[in-house]
C-alpha cells in the first residue's frame, strides 16, 4: 500500500516508527507492505515513488527539523495539494494540526484525495467536527474508504470497536472521558489537593498541556470527539455548534474535596445520546468505571443487547495514536482482498 503521509509531527513520526517496526510482521501476517511515497511537514515534502526510508526520515526530522532535507527526494515549500498530484499513491494518511475554525488544511487535502479516488485515514478532529456529513458522503459517492479511529481517544479503540465488535447491537448512548489533559489535571487536583492554576502549570511543564491549553481545558477538544461519536456511532447529524460545552477552568480544589468526602470524583464527561450532546464537569462515583486517572480516556457504550460495555485506553501519544492509524490501514487492506 503506497502512502502519502501529510504531517510529520508527533503522530506522523509515530506512523513512521510503526512502519519501521511492523513492516515484516504485516507482510507475514497480512501480505501487506506499507510504503511511504511522500511525507510532508510545514517545510515542504520528501517524495519518492520507490519509497522513503522511515528511519532516515525520522533521523533527518530530528536532526534538521525538515523532511525537505531528505537526500535527493526533498522539495522545499511545496504545498500538500501539489504533493498529492506529484506522486502515485493508494492511501493518504492525514495528520496535520486540528483546526476548528475552518478545518484546513485537512479539509482540502481530504476532499482532493477522495475526489482522486484514494482512501483516507486521519487522526485529525477539526474537519470532522465541522464537516462530518459532507466528507463521509463524498467518500461514499467516490467509493473510497475514509477512516478516523485515531481522532477519538488516540489508542482507545472505540469506533471500530462499536462497529465491528458489537455489530447487531444498537448503541443507545455513550458517556466517557475523551480528553487526557483535563483528566490529568482533575486527577492531580484530587490526589494532591492542589489548585487548578498550579496543576495546569505542572501539566504544561510535563508537556501534557499545551502552552495555550484553551481547546483542552474549555472542553472544545472533547466536544469535537463528541461530534465524531454522535455522527459515526449514533447516526446523529450534528456539528461542533450543536454540543453544549463547559470546561474545567472554574473547578476549585474545595469542590473536588467536597465531592471526595461524599465518595465522588469530578470528571469532564462527554455525553452522546439522541437527547443530549454535552461536555461538562460531572460527579462520578469513586468506584465506577469512570474513575480512571491520569491521561487515560474511557467510554461506556450503552447498548440494547450487551448492556453496558466500557473501553479504556491512552488518549494520546505518538506511537499509541499511530496504533489506531495502523488498525485503519489494516482494515482497509483486508476489505480490499
Ligand atoms: N498527539 C497526539 O497524541 C494525538 C492523538 C490523537 C489525535 N491527534 C491529532 O493528530 C493530528 C496530528 O497531531 P500531532 O500531535 O502529530 O501534531 P503536531 O506534532 O503539531 O504535528 C503536525 C504536523 O503537521 C505539520 N503542519 C503544520 N501545519 C501544516 C500545514 N498547514 N500543512 C501541512 N502540514 C502542516 C507540522 O509541520 P512541522 O513539523 O514543520 O511543524 C507537523 O509535521 C492533530 O490533528 C491532532 O489533533 C494527536
């Protein structure tokens, strides 16, 4: 499978590591060889129809910061759309930054790849939260696969899990923790009794919260994932503006203490149901499946046959998120056999 990898940050580099680690295994078990024919970052691209060496790409990126420095195959300042025109490929793996203003550059790259009849795998939430229906319908019209397991909960398996492991079940609702940064902050405030500001600073020093933490702490990241779950699992036609969102920035250590004394924790919960699309801090029982600590994500799916099923996993991480991308690539490969 020839891959155009758009974006070479944490997740893109995770994809390269996974290809380097797993190619022999994939060939042996699935007859699948993943070949990187183009890789882009903000500097430009590296393009080779014969395939780029994932280890050399990682070395060059870490030493120079630019994939366009790849020997003989590097091109500076080339636009992603032009890269897609310059190379023959089967699947675009799109891992550029999430943009909740207009979904770019992911939206244009995805439309271009789908119109060119290529399969697409993404970890990006922005274009999905804003234009879910349009993008899915376009993929159906063009008869291509468009997969996005990594966009919700990183390595936590939820989309493929609901669709492939629970087929025949009607999923009535989902309640879960879909943001690792806020879960880390609330867990630390609970364990250490520290203030929100102090704990946010600690999370920033550890690289768990971004310098501008707004999207995480104000619940926007979780709201994007709520939209993706609502559309893809419950069939609810919605976008980001349909989600009620309250973040955690006004949660005090006193409120957490009070909850703790009564046997509860405060968690940023996302609810997906036909009656409610909501992200807000809620009280959950200390011994419930919602009591996961640190950067973990979890989700409980309420079904008509299997009752409640809970999944837990790491919501972020380079190789961890690439694991979800790999599962989409393998599923595409299997569906075409
Ligand atoms: N990190 C995680 O654990 C995680 C988990 C689940 C989902 N996600 C999602 O996955 C996506 C990638 O995340 P990440 O952590 O890898 O982000 P990142 O580290 O910021 O990497 C983004 C990559 O995209 C490149 N880029 C930036 N602007 C671009 C543009 N306009 N056109 C083309 N490329 C551009 C960057 O180039 P430079 O390298 O030159 O800066 C970088 O290589 C995001 O949408 C994120 O929300 C991330």
